[in-house]
């Protein structure tokens, strides 16, 4: 996910389009949403709402000060930021995404000069020597080949066309259990590459998917994120693809908004009976909580932030947001719906996550300990838990999944949910 929903270039009322002004005026005259706030605040609320649901380009917000070629290989000097001063393995994307370098350990850090020297493990593309600015990312690898893994390029039939995906096999023939990796807002299927070796170690084939409006899969007519309320259908299509090629069940992995998407899939999909488990990294459990957090971080008045939420959830807000249909935040509030979650779920979340606060993850686990396991990290910020401690992340996920994938011994029932009657399910929906 991008670093912020809202930037500082908020349009003033005088620069709003005529269409937006007339829409706002109509809503005020009709005594509907805009009655909550004044016209100037309404402009800010419109901007806030649009930023949440509009796909955007990767931000190159890190300053590259110098690249040094020494006896031990390349090193890079970066401006010290909360991201660049976290030890671990990360990526720099530069030159509009054409360049990609994998960045390793911190060699030295100068608080006085506010610079950090890090090793460069690999330059996959582009000329890092020419880079002046770059985007910092936890999506460490460019493709399965960078992990030494063979992959098939496949396409999944989704609404509007075909969505590209990578299929990484665990062995010679198709596995009975597949892992499906669902990336977050503003990210791509690269995000899930960090988990592929863990899935393969458990004998799972892995499908790294794309979904609507992510830049690879077909875009929708409105070109807007549904925050999970629409994207889950593309995950459902991926499950159908897996089942048609030998899978009996699936494990869904989701990062950030990908967590919200997988939760909706487990709740609404016709294939929910074959979802054996969910592994969610820094997931969005409650969008209202996330939006309130970002409104506060960006110093947006509470009423304006609430108005932005109402725009996204109210049918009349479509005229301003561009959404084809309003977002049902109540349906995606898994704090309130905690007990309804009937799929075993592992939540991994850093307590210092300043993008998606960890509180709702902890509350969900507290309310539904039968189904939900919460494993906190510290010092990883947002979706970087694997990056700061891959051994811990992999050990934790592998251990938990082994328990979930163990054969079931319920008399008269199949060991695998994928072999049960598709019409029978004890899950709400």
C-alpha cells in the first residue's frame, strides 16, 4: 500500500471542477450528506474519499544520495527515514518503476547527517547509479526466477477479461492444497513472492494473482478500488482455477487490503468450503478504523473524515467518488463480526504499523480465539514483518499451517474440505 491516502496538494474550493461544485450544491440543497460540513470542508472530504479508492503510481519518496562500488560490491547512501533505517532486506524501485534493486543490511547510520549506508544485494533492472529518488518496498523479488523457482505464466478468467498470474509448483504433479497470494492496495503480485518458499515447504502449489485495477488485471469501468467489496470475486475466480487444475482446497495469504479481500472471499465465495485457512499480514480488519487513523495523521478534522467515509458508503456519494456502487463498511468490519469468522486465521501484525493500526487485529483474535491466532511483531512498520525477520515469519507461518493442514479425524467426514459436498457448509453467507 502507498504511504498515505492524502497528500498536501488538496485542491482549494476555487479550483474544484464545475461538475464537483454542482454535485456538492445539489447534495446540500437536497439535505443529504453535505449538510454535515461546509463547502470548503466538502472539497477536502471529496479529495480524501477519492484518494482511498483511486489506484495510483508508486511514490518515489526516498532520496538516493550516492552509490558506491567497493571491494565488497555495491553500497547505497540514502537519506535516513523511518523506512530506510529499519534493518532487513527491502527493495528500491526507481526510474518510474523500471529500475529495481534489492537492498540489504545497514552498514552504517549517521544520525547527525541523517544518512544511512546500506549494502546492495542485487540490481535486477535499471541503472542505480543514475537514480536520485526511489520508492521503498517490502516486495523484495521481481519474479519467481529471482528465488530460483520455475513458474508458469497463466491467465485466470475474471470479470472483464483475463488476469495474469504466476503458478509455482511444489512438485512434479499438482498438489491437493494450493496457496493463493493476494497483494495489497497499490502493490502487485510481487508482494506475495516472500511467502512462496514457505508454501512450497508445506507441499502447496502457489498461485500469485492479480486483481481488478491493480495495473495487471483488467480494470473495471469505474477504475476504483472496492477495498475488498469487489476484488474478492477475482480471488474466487483464482480458487475456481485452482480447483479445475487438481486442487482440493486452498490457503489464502493476504497483505494489507489483500487481508480485507481474503476475509470477504471466505465470507461470500461459493468456494468458501474449500478455504482451509487464512494467513493475513498487516490486514485491514476495519476500514473505518483505518480511515479515521489517516484522517488524524493528515490533520483532517474528524467531521471531514467522517464525511469522506459517508461519501464512499452512501449511494449518492457515487457522483463525487466515481464508484460504481457504494462500499459496505459494515460488512467488512471484522471487529464487529468477529464471531462470524469460521475459517482458521493467522494474523501477523507489527505493533508499530503506522499505516494500518494493529489494534483491530488484536481485538479480532481476542473476540474469536477459537478461530484466530494473533502473532505480533515489533519494528516492522507496515507489511514488512518478513523483511525484518524472515526466519521468524517463515517459522511462525509454517508451524501454524502444519496444524491447520493436518488430516482431520472427524468420524464420517472427509479429511479435506475440498472433497466434501460443495452444497454443505456451516459458514454464514
